């Protein structure tokens, strides 16, 4: 067979080799945008959601490779195991060897000062952002290894203490530890572990934050009343911030870049004020604490 023919054959084979990815939390926001974008690029996307109505909404986009995985609540081990069984079965059925990516996106969290934080919401967020992703990775890493895939974490842009969102940011600090530790542990197999560090992104989470803040302020809880002035000030600056948020599709494109770039970076940055936040993180901790304390005056 001539060289030209051989190359053409190889190219045709590559065209038919599908790549598959799992993305958690695809009912809305970043997860949904990433799932749609990757499916539009021809990837097989296992898009996890908790509710059948959200699975149905994904199906109605009529994208060939978009496969809703439902239910997947990351606080439930039996649902994680069932989802991975479904993914394995579907990969076999489609003749796809392994997963080219696992994107840890799902998250929720609440807004409140630590003193008045709802402990159940905090526990759920820790499970959703840390315990669940570890369980999911334990079950999917053999598939990622097979495809020489990548692990991606959607996180905030900076390790910076921000008042009233500790339930979210504590998870980001810990996710940073998991991502960077995995980067070292998975090095022998050449599996990159990548953080997509997002600034302000325009998703339902933004309006939920405002609603929650408002609700918190209505509570006749005396401990919360101590924070009323500070929370009202925070809400005013949040309203301004919300007007500048970037579209979730920008994150979707970064996810695609991180999954496909030949030499992926350990961190990508995207979205409103993500650059400034990343710069603040470079400050020595005592300086950062000083700058943040000034802001709270
Ligand atoms: N928006 C931003 O500005 C921003 C900035 C930096 C980082 N992030 C991070 O980006 C990720 C996505 O957030 P988003 O802004 O796109 O918010 P979103 O639209 O509210 O999406 C969150 C997704 O996570 C899912 N989820 C929540 N708890 C879950 C659980 N226990 N098990 C499985 N799925 C669960 C939600 O499902 P349900 O619909 O069933 O609740 C939803 O699909 C989060 O981890 C967030 O911390 C967001």
C-alpha cells in the first residue's frame, strides 16, 4: 500500500474514533454549556443530572453524542456506582476505549457568615465538591487511564478567603489540594489534572446567591442580625458584580481547550475578574490578609 493511501486510511480511522467525557452537574450553568459545546464538537458526553426533567431537557437538544446520566447525586455512592456502570456499558456498546475526560463541575453551596451557616448545606457541599468527585474518580480512573484522558476541576479563580461564602470557598481550597495532589500521583500515567479557574460566570447560581442573601436577612435569627449591615453592603457590591459576569459558554470553550490541547496547562483562567483574583493570590499571605481586612472596613 502506498504511503499516501496509508495516511489517508489512518486519517479516516482517526475521524471515526470518538472521544468521550463525563461532566457532572449539567442541569444548568457551566455544566450544561460545556456538555452542549462538547457534544457539538462531536464528543460523546455523559452529562450527569439529578432530575429526570433535566435529563429530558438535555435530550430535547437532539445532539447525537449527548447522553444524560440520571440520577446522579454526588452525595450518594450507589448512584455514583450505577452511573459508572451505565457509562461503561455505553462505551462498550459504542466501541469507545475509555474516557478522555472527567469534568468535576457540580456544586451548590450557600451564602452565610460561618457563625450562622446551615450545617446541612455545608455538609452537602463538602460531599458534592470533594467526597463525591473522589468517589467518581476512584470508579472512572481506570477508564481515563485506558484513553490517556484528563481530569478537570471547575473552581473559583483564587485561593482567597471571601466573607459569607466559606461553604463554597472551603471546598475550593480543598479541591485545589486534591487536584494538585492527583497531578503528582497520576504523573506516571501521563494523566493531566487541570483546574479551570472561573471568575464571575453568569449562571443560575448568581441569582440564587442574591435570593439566599435576601432570605438570610429576613430570618429572625439573632446571630444573623449581627451581620445585617455587612451582608447588605455585600449584596450591593454583588449586584454590581453580577452585571459584569461572563457567559458560561466561555468556560465551555476553555474546557474543550483543556481537553484537547497537546500540552495542557495545569490551570486555565476564564471569566470576569479572574485575572485580578489570580494576581491577588500571588501576594504573600500576610499581605493578602491585610488587603482583605482593609476591604472589610
Ligand atoms: N458561576 C460562577 O461564577 C462560578 C465561579 C467559579 C466557580 N463556579 C463553580 O462552577 C460549578 C458550576 O456552577 P454554576 O455556576 O454553573 O451553577 P449552577 O448553574 O447552579 O450548576 C450547578 C450544578 O451542580 C449540580 N449539583 C449541585 N449539587 C449536586 C449534587 N449533590 N450532586 C450532583 N449534582 C449537583 C446542580 O444540579 P441541580 O440543578 O440538581 O441542583 C447543577 O447542575 C460549581 O462547582 C461552582 O462552584 C462557578
